[in-house]
C-alpha cells in the first residue's frame, strides 16, 4: 500500500522557489533543499525528481504566477499604451525595491546562470520571453490600431526592445546600488512609444 505524503508538495515547491531564487541553482545543494523544505531527500526525489527537475518545476511555478497578471494588465479594454508604460515602470520599481534587490527575477537569473549550458532551462527561459514578447506585441498592435502609437512604429520591434529592456532592468537593479540608473533607463525607453 502506498504511503500518504506527510508534507504539502505545493508548499515545498514554493519553498524551493524561494531558495533557488535567492541562492541560484549551483549554490543550492540537495542538503540545502532538505533543510529548507523540511522534508527528506527520498521524499524530494519521489515527488519532484532530482535537483535539476525540482529547479525546472520551481521555475515553471514561478512563471505561472506572473504571466496571467501581465496578460490581464495589457489586455484591458481602452487605451493600450498606459498599460505598457505602467508595466515598464513596475519592472523598474520592482528591480530597485529593497525587498527584491539582490534577488532579481528568477527567469532572468536562470537565463544568466543556466541557459547558456542547460538546454532545458534555456527552453523555459525562451518560452517565458516568447510569451512576454507576444503579450507586449499584442498590446502595441492594439495601440497602433487605436492611434496611440505612430503608424511608422513597428509593434514587433518595439515589443522586442521592451523585452530586452525589462530583462536588463532586472539585471542592473539586482546589482546596482543606484535606483536612478534603472528608473532613468526605463523612462528614456518609454519615449520610443511617443
């Protein structure tokens, strides 16, 4: 007869997100996971697989929590550019917020730490970026159709520029003690939407 799990897998996955996000993949050992999640090594393997599989599951869960909010924010009826501007400013504010400084974005951290040598992590990062680019592109197409964006502006190129900007804001915000650097860059990039 199968044993009943004596822990909440969802709570354990949230704890794994927090630990991987704070420390990164390489700096987190299985012993760290056992201690932080408060469950045995065998239970981790039985529920989530090895450390790499757990990391990818944590990354997927992290992504699930963010994309629906972005989609909702950028799909509201009415003018589209205020939502895009708000999103860029929110990324800048989050990148320099005291509670997030030093941690950055879990996806951006994965891109820097693992994607160059880990095909599975690279696919997850690319999927996330594709989704963000698509949401931005859709909002910018709508903005151009509504006359908010000059007709000569290419929504796809602007969406890609904003994607790269947002990821860059996360990286610079993680490492720089000067929040003005991030805020100024975000505001300058927004002038491209005028």
